[in-house]
C-alpha cells in the first residue's frame, strides 16, 4: 500500500479511537476527573502508532472533553455530562418540540421518488433520460463554469440577469407574455414557486381556493402553512366557476387553466373571465401553474390566463417537463407590486438558485437550442401519446374512457365497472407484474363514489415499450373487480 493509503488508514483509525473514547466518556465509563490511558500505552494496546492516538486525543481536547496538564496524564473534563455526546436521542426520551408548521407537514402524505425496478412504469412527471440534450447541456454548463468571473460569490435572489433576459424573450415568443425582466424571479422548480406564493400571500388560517382534484404537493404547501382550503370541482371546461364562493376574504386561488392537472381540461374563455372577475371583486390573486404549456398536439398552445388577468395573475413556468425535473429550474412572472416581497422571501429561503445552471439555460435559450429541443420533444411525445392511446383502445376497448389527451405528458384513464375503492388493489396487481400505474384518488381531497381512475404518464418510456406495457396490463387486469 502506498503512503496515501497509509495516511487514509491512520486517519480512519484516529477517528475510530476518538469516537470510542468519546462514547466511553458519554456513557460514564470514564467519569469527570478520571485519568485516561497514556497515548503510549493506548498505542501499544491497539497496535497503532502513537501519532494516531495523539491525533484522537487532540480532537477530544479541542472539543472540551479532555483536559491536559504539563507532566500529568490527560483527564476527563469536569463539565462533561454523561450521555450528552450520543449521536441521537435515546429510545424512550421525548423528542424535541416541533413547530406547528412541522407538525402539519408531518401529517401530509409523503411524495417520494419512484422505487424503480419496474420495466413498464407509467409514472407521470418523469421524462426519458435519453431525451435530455446531453451534449448541448454539457457544452453550455462548461462554458458557464469556465467563463471569466471577477469572483465566485452569491447571486441575486431573483436570478441571473442573463437567464431573466432570456426568459423575457422566450415567454413572448412561446406564450405571448409581455413583461419586464424585473418581473421574472427564478426559482428551484414550480414547487418552490407555489411555496413562495403561499408564504408571501397567505397567513396561517387564510383562505385559499384550489381545484378538485389537484396537484398533491400544492395542497400540501397550503395545509402545512395552516391555510383554510376550499376545493372547487373541475369538469370538461375546467374549474366550475358556478361553484365559486363569495370572493371576499380569499388571499389566493391556485389553478392550472391551460391543462388542468390531472384531468387535462382547458378552462373555457367564459370561466376564465368569471375567475378573474371573482379575484378582482375580492382583491385576491390567482396563481397560474403552466406546468406543461409547451405540449399541445391537436391545437396551438392555449393562451395563458396571465394575458387576461388584469394584473391579478402570477404566472408559474418550469423546465421540468421540457428538460428535466432534476435541474430544479422554474420561474415566476409577477405583478410589479409583488416583486420586492417575493425577492426578499426568496433570499431568506435559499439566497439564490444555482448560478451555473441558470447561465447554461440562458445560453440554450439565447442560441435557439432550447426551442429546437422543445419542438423535438413535442414530436417525440406526440408519438408516445399516439402509441399509448392506440394500445389502450386495442387492449381495453369500451371498458375505459381516456380524458385529457390533447395536451401534456399524461392522461387520465377511467375504468368502467371498477370503483375508486379498488384503485390501490389494482395498482398492486399491476406492480406485481412490473407495471407502474398511479391511482387518481390520491389527488382528490374526498372520496366521491366514482369509477376507478389512474393517471398514466408516457414521457419517460421508449415508444416501443408502451404497447408492450399496455398489453401486459390488459393481460393481468382482473376481468371482474
């Protein structure tokens, strides 16, 4: 073994000796005032160098567990209480008190990454790794890293100037949004955008309106904050504005008007007008989550609600569906009067989003590479969508109804003759066969006595795998539920 390996072994041994002595002090094997073995004796006993033992003692001395005097053995410090150095709370001890926010958050269903191991996983929200523009992204990130900078320091909490300028142009070209660069705040994905909206605009106990069903993590943001949530049902025309409550007293409404999540409906022009009038009457704001606005297959992209929002709409965009959710890059377009409070709260949350990644995305947008990639992904996901719809029609026929097919990267499939109460069991049957399907009941706040439904995402699978997965699902699907 070379010298480097020897140093690593010694460092590891010194760490072990330090931890062992610290544990003995913590558990009372060595009480305050007790003498510790000499470094020479301990080195001989353990078969290590005296230097290694001395290093461990030096760490204990620096942390105040051990005292040394000239010409005397090291002793345990008199102010070290038994048990105070344990790595975790002992079994049976009371946990430290949590804030009311943490207690509410602990009650929320946890959303974890997919466990993996499924050959046919129709998990929504994921994208195919082979779709990521690896070469273009690597080139852009390398250029950002090697760009000459005066210093490496903290960035502006609203985001880099380069990315905000690039997004300003992109939003005008792609979504028809005219805004000033200063109205754009870069965030760590749409999840942070929703969290910031809630923290800036809603007090605990404040009233917020959401869709039913809706994105589960949006509901969790509000529940953890302690907001009073009113859920309004959605149908083929989006949020049912006939069910809107009296407008006064509501801080916020969170909606997905261009592609309702998860049902896929588009908020009609009449209902858009009614929702904006409702917000105007109550002096409240609307958060427009445009999570997959780039993906329209049958018609041109639906204009954002922001365009007709009378200055009451906060627009939320993300690159999670066009590039990758692993990048954690999203953005807000804010009414001018809200920019400063959002920037202040963003700075408190995380100082700023990752700078190199922001500059890389700005480069992709400025060179046109990002929009070329979006067009390519629209074509590829249209192929996946067609493969899924054709396969489901062939395998299940009239036993199913598919909704939300004109846009996005997922659809909802309703299974005729199966009840919502059967969803989890049916998902388990599919998982045993290596197929991931995801019950829609998890996105509703209340049981509604309806058909079984599942949200199927198709953007993360090779086109050739989709028909195979559907055929296998049909094969294992119970004929009678």
